[in-house]
C-alpha cells in the first residue's frame, strides 16, 4: 500500500473535503482539510476486492450477517488485543453515537448527570444535550506534557447520586492517550462503588503506538464487565466509516436484553450487504495493511515533532500514544482562541479542529487529522510556520 499517493476525494460528496463544509466551518473553501476524523487513504485491497465482487453479483436483497463476519471479528480482537468477545454479548447498532444515545436512555433519566473527561470528542456533549441529560465534567490534567485522569475529582463527581453515567473515550480523542489497565481498573472501581454505568467508546482501539497497548475496558475486571458497555467498530481502523455499522458489547444479561428489545422495537439492526462484505474482509485480511498504516502514522508524528523542533516554533506537540489525530498546543503564542482559529484556517489555509470544540479545557489547542499523505502534513506545517512565525 502506497500511503504517499494522493487521492482525489472530491469525486464524491465527501464531508472532509467539501468546499461548502470548509467555507461554513472555517471561512476558507481552499483550506487544507485536516479536521474530520477520517483518512485520505484507500481501504485495504481485500475490502475493495470484496466490495467489487459483491457489487458484481447484481442482487442486493435481504440478507443476514453470516457466521464468517462474527468469527472474523472474534478472531481479530482475540489475536490483536487478547479480548475474547462472546458472540452473544454483541448487539449491532447504526453507529457508535447511536449506541451511546440508546445506552444513555436505558441507564439514566432526563436531568441526570453524565460525566465526561474533557477535552473530549464533541459529539458526546451533543448526544448528552439532545437526550435531556446534564453534562458533568471530570477534566483531564495536563502534567509535564501528558494528560492524566483526575481520579479524586472523578470519585467526587461519581458520588453525586444524580450522576448516573460516565462516557469513557478509550483511546482518547483528541488528546491521544491510550489508557493503561491500571487507570481503567481505577475507573471501574470508582464507578461500580457509586453505581455509575460506564459507556466506553473504543472506536480508536486498533490505533495504539508501541510500546503502548490498547486495553479493552470490559476486560479489566468482572466489575467493569457487569457495570458497563463498550462500543466498537472497524470504521476508523480500515477507513470505512461511510458504510459500516457498530457493535455494542454488553456482558450483563439484563442490560443486553434491554438493548436488544430496543433494537427490535425500532428495527435498527437491519443488514447492509456492502457493510457485511467490508467488515468481514477487513477483519479477515486487514492485519498487514493496518500494521503498515501504523508505521506510516508514526512517521507522520515524527515529521511534525521534528518540524516543530527544527524551526523552534512556539507550538507544542502533545505526544500521541495512539489514534490518527494529534493535539497541538498553541497557548504559548498568547492568542485569543478566535484569533488563533482565523489565523490557522484563513491565513495559513489549514483547517484544524479548534480545541475549544472539545470543551473549554481545549482552548488554545487544535486537533490535526494525520491520516493523510506526508506531503499534506508537510504543506500544512509550512503554512502554519509561515503564518505564525
């Protein structure tokens, strides 16, 4: 796979590269698009081949998810992450956020508090608001350039009776932490003690840079398994987010039956023939492609790190332990967040996600999507340097 090869994504109505989207959100339709969290790489060859084969069949009627899909998923998580997912613990859903919305409804009531570890993926805040719940922040702490959880604050927030749920981002978007087993075990203990249900978004689980290792939340203890749910999907891993579903992993029998009843009631678990083909091929034959991708992404991180150092820029890289996103610290420039946003998007011509989108704790930061050819990274960094320095 040649990850250096640029691909024209404007052949189709792609959100990330849409000139209308760039104009609306960044005021510059010509900006280099680095805000939306998908990659500018072709999916694994096996995925493309299976989709072509499925399309050539010409009949796209009702189907079911074959045994091969579940066997491939189970083998993937067992071999790469040591997670023996039981098939009957899996429930299909249209997306990670839809699974979170369902779980919020089933484990809390309107007006209840939902704990977030900000700065964190902004759609969590949106789904909390739309469900009539209250946002309760347990902000991360930036200590010597590395984010840590504030367990003392979490214990205090969890002890409040009206706070019913913690949404965990594992690995964390946007700060790039790959949480350790010890950190996750502490979360499980605090939340179980206070009857706080944990919803763990693990869509970036396959993106951990050695020596860091992704630990599935539900595997850290039986306490975690019985008082939580994990949301997984191959969407990010294999760059197929525009066509695939997600799965909720719910070990607790009663909680899982409740989720299944909802799925049947609203008929959200229908099968898409192309999604089935893509998911099965990804898990069966995508390992070598992903290994090469992880190497390339680490090369992109190294380029950014070295560029900042060589040019002695007043911008700091928060070293990512995983994901295909980097969190950049612009605070030393002393710029107002709106001024910084305008300089980046309209003067430098680079569309980065402003840090305040992820909560006020992200003010002065920006998120860059690095799942793109290195020449794109290079042009973006040169533009930022020329504008800011």
